[in-house]
C-alpha cells in the first residue's frame, strides 16, 4: 500500500473520478443499526454484517467499497475488462486504509450440465468463513432471491453487476477481529448466454458459461480511514443513498 501524507491522500481523493450516476437511480432511506445483523445491496456488491458491529463501522465499509466500485467503473469496463477493473478497485481500497493482497481468480469447474451461481458463491465462501458470517451471508442471498425480479433492490444489484452476457460482482461478510473490522469477500466474474436480472439464482448451462472466482480477507486500518472518512462522505454525496439498499434478513 502506498504511504500517503495527509495532503497526498486528500489530493488522491480530490482527483479520483467516479462513474456518472444513471438518471433512474433515486434516493433511498437507509437505517444502519448498532450491534444487529444486516444485509445490504452496495451497488454491485452484497455486504453482510454480523451482530456486534457499530453503525460507524458499517458505514465505513459500505462507503469505502462503494467508492472503490464507482472509481473502478469510471476507469474500466466492469464486465468486459475485469482484470484492470479489480486492479483499480484494489488500488482505491488500499489507499484509503484497507489491507489487501492481490485478487487472484481461478476458473470454476462445474461437475454437471447446469450451475447456479448462488450455490457456487456459498461453496467458495464456506472455505474462508466460519459458521456465523456464512449464515448471515446466506440470509442476505436468500433475502435478495425472495424479493423477486421486479423489486428495485434486485434491479439495483443486477444493473450494477451484470449486462446481457457477463457479470462482475462481490459477496462479503464483515466481522470484528480483535476490534479490527475484517471483511471476507468472494469476488466473481462470469460470461454466459442471455444473462437475466435474476442471475444469482438462475441455472446456467455449463457448456455456455465460464465463471471465475477468488477470495480475500481484508482488514481496515481505522487510523488511516479516519483521515479520509469525511472526504469520502462528501465525495460520494447522494450516491451513498442511491446505490445502497437495506435487505430484510
């Protein structure tokens, strides 16, 4: 991670370009709660919080990952230039306080004629998550599925993570490890025929689908993030209410 002075970090954020906001996005009422489990749509990510986290920690995670997504969206095509997209995503997160190693992807080897992406996600995350965060993540995925294709939160996630032939999304759970916010994240991208809004729980023909996956465990240096928290809030502005939506879990 590049070590910036306060002035350099402020300049980095000032000059960081974010993707334009689609006219269809509207402001949403969002209530973050202390100590309770929550699951949320955060643009093209689904983020789950175990019980015991503060509202401040939740806001910091959601705002920082939203900033990284929107900056990467501005710099590179999210669905079609995924390698460079993830490099930019990682750069932003690292510069604002997340400790992270490189995202490395492997191709998912399907054993049958069809695959369901939701099932693949849970299988992968089971390797890095303990029972509690995995259960909260499953509840978040189930909540999205239960909403149905017509819900605007499903549309928010789908439109920010996929197009008609490919997708690039993240599923994460956040805990505190020795009072340090820690995010376990699965990163995925795929290509297939006729990708629908319900791609998470749809079944794809394996012969027409390629899916790549990777996991990371990130920790947040709160001393670094505290230096930029307000600047990030100001830079996101209304985006934080347009791209983030609560789910019932």
